[in-house]
C-alpha cells in the first residue's frame, strides 16, 4: 500500500500531487484529475482545521506524528464493484469535513456567493463515496473512486 508522510503545511500539496501522479497516473489517468482535486481540497482542510494555530496534540498522539499528514491509497471492493480508495490521515484536532463544513448555497450566482466554501461540495461530487473516522487522536478521511470495468 503506497503512502507518503508529509508535514501538514500548504507547501505539502505539491509533493502530494507528485506522489499521486507517480503512482496513479498510468493506471488511473481518466480519474487522476478528480483524485487530485479532492485530495488537495482535503489537505488544505487538514492544515486549516486539524492543525489550526494554537492547537496542541492529544496525549495519545506520538510526538513524531504531530504536525504531519499521511496520504495513501489502496484498492477496495464494495458489493463486487471495484474502487480506488485514497485516504488522508492526520493526528490533529478532530474535524469531519463532511459534517462540519458549511453547505454552500449553490443556487446563488457566482457574483452573489462568498469566495470559497465549495471544496467539500466538490469532493462529495467527484468521489463515489466518502467517510471520516476519528479515534485515539487519529483522523482518517477515505475517498472512493469507482474504477470503470475497462480499467479494473
């Protein structure tokens, strides 16, 4: 299971995208753009919310994990349907973007809407399934992208 451990900083988005392209572009070229979009949006959320300024590690978080995030992927099957599962793990404050991020009013025109706030909405729309879990000082977001039968 390929994975990469990076500092939870905005500057880590570039090496994270390089990691995805290196490992996924050849086999999943048709979906790599969606994967990159979703992962970048969620990495920014980790930096902003899990490691917000003034936050401190929970007692159960190993010192070498605080301030870090991990990105990886694996193949999964749900009801005999193949998926690419991409996951992001961090050891910061708990934050479920799917429950806690405000829902944007997409009925408004771009001119009438505030800047930002569409990231989690986009993630929901480019992935087939998504989930968050948080236990023992560890947060994990999993995104599932359906693998088309000719790519499986």
